[in-house]
C-alpha cells in the first residue's frame, strides 16, 4: 500500500508539472518522491539508532502501522553453536580386574574385583551441536509468524580398550543363575587365557519443530507471544562389548564374543508455550518456555554372537543370549518441556549476537545400559537351556535431560 501511495504521488507530481512555471520546483518535487521511495524499508536512513534492541519504529510500538517503518523483508532467525551435557546411560559393571595371585574362582568377581568399565553413568560428558531457527512474518505488523527449528547434539561416547597376556587379569562379571552366585568370564588370566576387551557407549539427540508464534502483548520494551505447533524428537543410544580370548588349555582355541544393546526413542506430539522478550537500549533477554505432549515410541534391540576360530558362529554372547535377543517396541505417553534463555546484544535493529542456556527434559526414555540383565543361565552357552530363562528382557525406562550453553547470531530483516 505504501509503495502504491508513493508511486501515485510521484505520478501526480509529474501530472501537475505543466502548470508549474518554475522548472526547478518540478525537479525538486520528483527528486523528493524518488528519495522517499528509495528510503522505503529503512528504519532511520543515515542516522544512528541508540536503541537498536527496542521496538522504536513507531510511536505506539506497532511496526507497520505508520509510514516507512517496516523492515525490507519479512524473515527472521538464528544460527547457534551448542555446548550441552546429557544425563547419559547408567550401566552395570561390564569389565573388571583383580590383583595378580587372585584365585581363578574369585578373579573379576564382584564385589571384590575392581571395575574398569561400567557401574556408572556413561555418555554424560560435554558434546557439541547446533540449532537453526527460521521464522517468516505473516503480516505487515509482524504480529504473527510461522517458525521452524532444527537442533541436535551428538558424539557423546565412552570407550574402553585393554589387552593382556594374562597379567593383568581381565574379566566380564555376571550373576551365574545356575550357581546362584556372582561369577565372571575370564578374558585374560595367567596360564588360562590371553585376550582383549573393547567396550563403548555412544548416544545422540536431535529434534525438529514447527509452530505459530502469535503476539499477545507488545510495547517498545516488551513483547509476549503465544506458541503452538508440532514437535519431533529422537534419542539414540547404543552399547557394545567385544572380547577376544585365546584359550591356552584348549589348544589355543580363539573365542570372539560380542554383546550389543541399542535403543531408539522417537517422540511425536503437539507443543504449546510462551516466548517473552524484554528490550532496553542495545540489550535484550529472550525467553522461550514450552512443553511437548505426545507419544514416545521406545525400541530396544539386543544382539549377541560368538565366533570360534574365526569360522563357526554361535548365537548368543555373554549378556545377550537367545532368551533376550530380539527387537522390542512399545508406545508410551511422554512429555518434553524446554526452557531457553538468551541474552542478546544488538549491533543494529537487524543483527544481534547472544549467549544463553537451555534445559530439555524427557519424561520417559529407554537407554542401552538399563536394558542389560546381568543374570545368565550358563546351561544355554553351547547347550540346551535348563532352568530359568536368563538373561531376560524387560522394558526399563527413565527420565532424561540435556542442558548447556548456547552461542549464536540472530537476524531480523
């Protein structure tokens, strides 16, 4: 509408030109209209704005309701670097050792053995990620926008590797169901076996959202928006233990054993929340508080195998046997609240940078470590199961969180 008004004014100025007697006045009129057209979309051409964070475009704080105050384009967004931490996955003791001279029956057996890997939260160290936010204003006054966000962190992992010719002792602890007592698989023991163990846990997280942002309250120093839309989130977590042993008393027979536990959590749901901004001078505080409510699909996959002398493959490892091997799924109601607070410094009304904090909570997830049953009925190892079907599978879920620092650049054109 403003462009049309300006062009009509320019045409009117040209139309009345013939009745003017002063050519200089005609030139000044045309030049003035062209200058007005050229300045369309600028905040304050050729002047310094000491309050770039504030909504000072119009006297009443409603951009778009007065002449020449709207921005040239209708897009806004941010690009962020994330340095976050997660809760990780709690695991039972998976690799143990004992002092040299420990009897074979006690070597690597809990509670007397020393734990080398497991027995704590794994995958809970800092991890890097990113977040992209893109918004499109749907009206001239910038009261309503549609927003898309994509973010994720990944690469958090814990890894353990050790090899031994028998000293130090390396073992994998478990509860022997047939003997009704703690026991261990000797990976490396003097005069019995030499071998190595590699164990690792890795997890990653990503999410995407799309929602409408609708202005509820607005003035020069404050803005509050209602947020509503759709959210998808996914958390993957997997744990693998590989051991290789040379059985010295069985003709140097080599046994390679692998256990793998992996989990996947997918969330689909609606989200509602509030975004609040407070501005003063060159600084502003931007807060987003929202919650996603929907269905979380939990999936657990357990796999195990034993390879003898690099050829014969047997189903089942140590903690992954035919009694719990497989893929298991279920759906469960879940909630994902989020709080993000960013402190911004505005270089001008269109560009700013920020540092802030985010906290995300997921009510129900499955992680790989909690799906491990350390009870093993050893009758099924190389034979027929006799007695309790252990290890067994049972869904064991828990809450999960991610939190950390955000660094980013923002634009609003």
